[in-house]
C-alpha cells in the first residue's frame, strides 16, 4: 500500500472519530494528515511526510487555540440570550411579597420573580436579566 493511501486512511479515520467526539482538534490534525498525503503524492520521503503532518496538524491546533483564547468568554447559561430566549423579555409586576418575591403570569404560566440583588423592588414593567432555576431575576425596565 502506498504511503499516500495510508495518510488518506489516517485522515479519514481522524475525521470519523472527530464527528463522533464533537471536537474540532481532530479535524485540524486530519488536515495535517491530508497534507502529508499530498506530500507523499508529490514524491517526498517518509521523514518529510511526518514533518509535514506534524507542522501542519500541530500548527493548525495552536492557531485555533490562540484564536479561541482571544474571544471573549460566553456569558453564563442563565444570562445568555443565545441559550435562553426569555432573557430580555418584559414582565409586569403588580405587587411584591414581603419575602422579596412576586408572582407574574408569563408565557401562559405562573412564575416566581425576584429583583436582582442591590435593587429595591418596585411595581411596574420589568426586564428579565437571568433565570435561576424556575425563578425570573428582573430589573426595572
């Protein structure tokens, strides 16, 4: 079996394992394996093929890692509108209970509402800023 065929099989296996695991790193290493297969097609020796696979694969992983480090971290799930579409929605609070909670009707159900820490409860329109368990954490709109 030719070296290029072996490299293509390794690249394909890495892609299959990446699809099963859900990480991007094996896909980047598969790019290195594919580059080694191309080097084999071009007639380079085994040592050069190994160097190409290592440089391209590890280089791609390091580049991806540095790009990810520069990105701002995603907000926590409870406050992330991409995860929870209730963040940013409005609710109307008629009255607050002595324990600092209120009950509102939202999306056809009764919800317990709490004011965000450091803010005094007041009636009126509020904006959902976080969801903690089954409670809506709100700020005055």
